[in-house]
């Protein structure tokens, strides 16, 4: 298989790190993260490339993807795995936390997908995979802000997928359930589930979507569920 170039946002921990790990075995991988030390650690562990990027800053997003193009000439796929947890009753959340969750989960998603699509359309091919959340499909108490911000990404991706009208540029999403990741550790005991998936298992599905070729068909709106219904 000829090596291709992939960008994994949120590739310094959890699901994103596992996606990058699988891809790095045979492809060129650039992980994006907003903590310099974590980006360096991921680069050292996986032997891949890495850039510091806060997705809530449109200039950083644009400059990071431009650096990838300068180094490798193309982006064959991008996985948007980063997300910010914001649990608790809305009236208990601080305005600063509300603003930051919207900056990361809403604006950051829009900025990243916008810049990626500009490049994919320019080169005529490539795949985008947005990692949503089962919370979008299954409402539950205590996560109104998190669910609302992740719902934005789902709505955006569904509209973008319909707008491509070509298999050459594919826009897809996956809605994982609970996983043993750093985000899951932050949710608090009241949100923990007895059933969860290892991130490497979910990562394999993200990688499968990233590796689809331009000639491979996909059906917009199709949903695929695991036997336990978690994703």
C-alpha cells in the first residue's frame, strides 16, 4: 500500500492517539494538539509528525494545515477526534466554561472542517471523519451543553456530506459510546457506564473510513451499529 498523509486532530491522547498509532504503521501522520508537551510525546511515541494547534483559533487551524501541505503536498484524510467535556446542569456551569466548550466543540469543528474541505476540493480527493458522540442520539440528564455542542458537529457533517455530491471527497462521522479515554475520566462518576469500548477498537473503524479510496462508494445517511448499540 502506497503511504498516504493523514491529519489526526486530538491525536495526543485517547481515541485520536489510537487512530494515529494505527495509521503511523504504514502512512505519514501529523497529530494536532493544543498542549506542546503532549504533541512532543505523541511524536516520540509514534514516530510521526506533530503540530501545536488550538482549533478554536482559525489562524492556527489554517496555518497548521498549510504546514502539512508544505511538507507533504497533500492531505488524504483528516480525523477530528478532539473535543471538550462540559457536564453538569446548565445553571451550574460558569460562563467561561460555556464559552470555551462552544469555542472548541462548535467553532473549532467549523474552522477545522472548513480549512480541510478547501484543501480536499483543491486537490480533488480526500476523506473527513468527525468523531461525534452517542450523547447526540441518546439524551440524558446532566449533559445539555456537551450534547448541544456535539450536535452542532453532527448537523454540520450531515449537511456537508450531502453537499459533496461526489465520492472523491467524503465527509463522514462516527458516534462512539463511552470509551476508556481521558475525556471519559473527566465526566464524573454519575456519567460513567458499565459498558464501554476500548479506544483501539473504535479507532479501527475511524481508520477504515479514512482509508476509503476516491473510487470506493459510500451512502450518505447510512448508519452502522455495533451489536451492543454503542456505535
